[in-house]
C-alpha cells in the first residue's frame, strides 16, 4: 500500500501505471506470500462508529462525499465488496469531489537517503506538473518495487505533462481510485489496534 506521506515531502505521482496485480495490497517483494485474511480487520472496520469509519475513509481518499458514501454503505461482507464499492463511489465523483481529493493529496517523496540530485529532479518535476495542472501529481506505485519509484514518478510526470487538462484530470482520477483501493487494503489488513 501507499500510505499518505507527510505533507512536507515531494509531490505525488508518476505516469499512469499498469493495473495492479492480483496480489494488490502486498508489496511486490512479497508477491509470493500467502494471501492475507482480511476478515478480522474488515469486521472491526464494519463495527466502527460512523464518524470513525468516515475519518478512516478520508485517509484513503480526500473526498468527503466519497468517504461519507463508503461509511454509509457498511457493513461490507468481504474485501472484494469493499473494493467494488470504492471503485463505484470513485467513478461517481463529480469534478469538484476529485478536485477536493487532489487538493489534499501529498506528492510522492523520496527517502531522505536518496541522492540530492534525485531530490532536486523530483522537486523540479513536481513544480512543473503542479504549475500546469494546479494540483499534486498522483500515482499508485504499488505494482513497482521501491527501487523503481523515483523512475516511475519522473517518467510519469514527463508523459503526463503532455496531456490536455481534461485528459490529465481523468488519469489523475483513476490514480486516486487506485490509491484509495491500496489504502483500503492496508486499512483492513492492519485490523484493530494496529
């Protein structure tokens, strides 16, 4: 999963990545690990008070309308139903809802040990993207190993800077949906007390 990095980091995203593999929710280096049983975490999540569930969903996607809808439709019988509901709610977002989510989405950042040149290149690429489109670059990096994140972000920004505004809005909305799915998997995987 891709947790929201602290707001002080670099900007989100790289190019529109491939669809997440079947082992979504597990880092690529653990793709061969046995599937995780999400039943305990999902049961706990289904039992949360509405406000707590809505707040947890807001951590997955910054649209209040999306989070409210997701919290209101509980209980979810299984992870597949939860992810399907997330997709449906994401596809139903109005442009204002997408803008609301993008406004609070932090840009992807590098590990502090990364070379200074990489930090500078990423900062410049994010600035160019934000100047053109008015929001942070978003990308779901789950299909990629951490060692590929910088390259994917830089390549994505390079490709997506050529998009028209409407085309990029659609790509960014899809990346938000993918990030929400990833964050939901992490949310129910963590379970109670984690």
